[in-house]
C-alpha cells in the first residue's frame, strides 16, 4: 500500500515538473503545496521550482520547510495589505505555480518588493519558530546569556532572545540559492532585494527588560531581544518600495550602478529594480498583472484607489448594498460600549472590465 502511494506521489511530482516551466516557478509556491505527512523526500520532490541546493535543504530540514510554507500566507497577506490601494495588489494567481505569475521573471519595482518581503517573511517565520521551540535545529539565541551592559547600566540576559541570526542564515542559504546559480542581472537584483528584506526584519529587533528587586526598584534587570511586529518590516519595505532605485548593470557585469546619476547609490537597505512597471490596468500574464476589472475603488479619494486611477479611465459600476452595521453606540460608565445593529446602505464602486477584446490580453 505504501509503495503504491509513493508511486502515485512520484507520478504526480513528475507530471508537475513536466507541465511546469522550471523558470517561472519559485519556492513561493511552497505555501500552496504545504507539507503533508508524507516523507520529506516525497514532499521535497513535490515542490516544483526548487533548485538542487534548495531540495537538499528541504530534505535535511523538513520541519523548517513546513514553517517556510506556512509563512507564505503571512507575507503575502502583508504584501496585499501594503498594496491594497494600488492597481497591482499583490494578488496571487490561482492554480499558478509561481504564485504571482510571471512577476517572478520581471525586474520591476513590484518584483523587487515581493523578493524583499518574501525573504523577510522567511527570516521572521524561522526565527519565531526557533523561539517557540518548534525546531530541532535551533532555539533561543544561545549567545544572549550572562551579564551584560547597556546605557542604563548592567543587566542579565534572561528569558528567550529571538535567534535572528539563525533565521537570517537559513533564509540566506535557502532563498538565495536560486539566484546564486545564475549570474545575470536579474539574479544580482534579486540577491540585493532579498538581503534588504532580511535586514528589514533585523532592524526592528528590540530589547525588552523586566525589573526585579524590592518594589520594582530595578536593582536587577533581565533583558532579552525580541523581533518587532512583522507589520513594521512591511511598512519599512513599503517605504523602500516607494523610494526604490532604478539601476543598470555596470560595464563588466559584476554589479550595478544607479541609472540616473542624480540619485544616490543604493545602500543595502534600498530596493533596486531595472525595468519600469507596466500600468497593471489589464490582465497580462507576462507582466504578472491580473488587471483591475472588478476591483473596488473609492469615489471620493484622489489617490491611487480613486475610481479614475484604479479603473484606468474605463469607468465603474455602482451597486447599492445594504449591510448590518453597529450604530447608536453609547458609552456606559465604566467601561463598556453598547451599540445597536442597524441596516446601513452604502454605494460600492467596482471597476468595469475593458469593453472590446483587449489587445494586451494574453493567457
Ligand atoms: C475614500 O477616500 C476618502 C478620502 O481619502 C476616505 O476618507 C474614505 O474613508 C474612503 N472610503 C472608503 C470606503 O475607503
């Protein structure tokens, strides 16, 4: 029975590999494959698009792969939160093994952001799992022990410090493995943005302390290092996305320089990109765009989520929807708020689909 089952899995894996053009797939797809109870060999072969070194790590550390796979939905949610008002909204494509279509192959600002946030997500997920004792290969930071000093005086390391260095080390080995194979411009760009993503987690590490001693006199302090909320890394990378720096390959092809000499050279915290973004108005698989048809827009906004911008001038439909909402809320001393449930009518605007056969439509 077991032999039959693994044969079936082997076939599935082979079929997946055959129908999947290797180049457009990525470990990002791990979130969809998940890690079942099947053996790690079967699981690791079942994830399309892993390069040889990633497959080795997968077989050696199946539990970390599980953590990375679960983390995918977390960083995609963060990406979608940051882009909620934009035409490109970090939407994942259903049944698409690259998760974001051919965005994986682009070198736009949006791909820069996805590479950075995904790499940050891996660091965050692994580091948290280490602290929670979910992994055999790591635990709390073993170096945060014993007495130490800061600007408030001396303290003892105590409790559990997040082992961010382990998370960063594993994320670098696993995520960067694919880019280390190639030496082309895009690989260099991806490596840079992956690193920026890892650093975007580390920079929000903070020291928490607890006071001990007579009535909180703080004669004794124990401290530990903890990661910040992932939202903070998301917000930071979002600012870096908005200030992303366009670069060109340098003459000898070993690195890049800033495209417009008026701008500063990118630092290791900056996101870099090569190509200008498409407008993301229409569905275009090659551009990693699902188009904005059916997207919600805001009639009163003047920003990216306004109906003008979001719908690319195609116009929008308005539907009046009635929904339950809290109303007539009263504050009761002390401390409760009681509300009634009322029916509320609101207008919902959604972008029209393109009228004629869109010439850019590619499926
Ligand atoms: C629409 O945009 C306006 C102005 O930016 C904002 O105040 C309002 O909350 C937005 N409405 C919705 C439904 O998001």
